[in-house]
């Protein structure tokens, strides 16, 4: 049984695999709060949830929302939400796709490139701290996450549950996948 330093039983941890997603979300929220505090302490108006889209554009842009979603393994809607926030901060801008004028290719603005340059030392320090954290608490976690990704690619959780409960329609893509 998992008990915190103040003697409180950790309900989510006690649920085991039944709360697996909740436990992962909780860890991500803790990490995001810390990274958010780091950005604020450094005087930066940048959000942890922007990182993947922003750095993908920095390294591989310009890219469409669909290309970003595919590259990052997230939904079109998730990329669109981050796009809106980054455009509001004037860190990225859209330009017409030369092959299809109906689509926008996103790229960093001059302000976005300057922001990336300023954030580089913070990102390096965050990566170093994450390396220490993993070495201390979960040395094999990244490899295990790769294994979990591969297992989900082979057969999604919804398909596994659907088979157990004899539910139809859970072996395809979920409705919100784009």
C-alpha cells in the first residue's frame, strides 16, 4: 500500500492497474506544474503543453497541423489547441501551403525563434534534471514507455477491453482520432 510522508494512503496508487491512466496523468500534471514554475521563475511566458509542437516546428517546420499531429502521435484537435495559443503569443504563424492553398503550413516567427534561443538553457537544465530523476526513481522507464507504445500499436486498450466484455466497435480508431 502506498502511503505519503504525512501518513495518508494514496488512493490512486492503491487502485493499481485500474487507475493506470489516472496515475500517469497525475505524474504528468506534477511535472508540468514544476516546468511551468521554472518558466515563470525565468520570466518566460511559455507553457509546458506547447513544447512538443513548438520544438517540432523549430526542428522540422514549416508543417501543417496534420503533419504535426502525425509526427507527435496526437490528435489534430490537440495540435489545433496548441496552435491557437502559440499564434496568440505570436510565436508561430501560418502561411499558405504551396501545394494546397487551402492548408496552412505553420512556422516559427522571429519572436518564436528568439524565444527558442532563450529557452534552450532552460530545456537543457530540465532535461538534465529529468535524467537525474529517472536514474534515481525509474531507470528503465523510457524503454518501458517505448514497449507500452509498441504494445498499444499492436492492440489498443479499447480492443482488449472490448474483447473481454464482448463489446462491438472497439477494435477501430476512436471517434476523436484525426
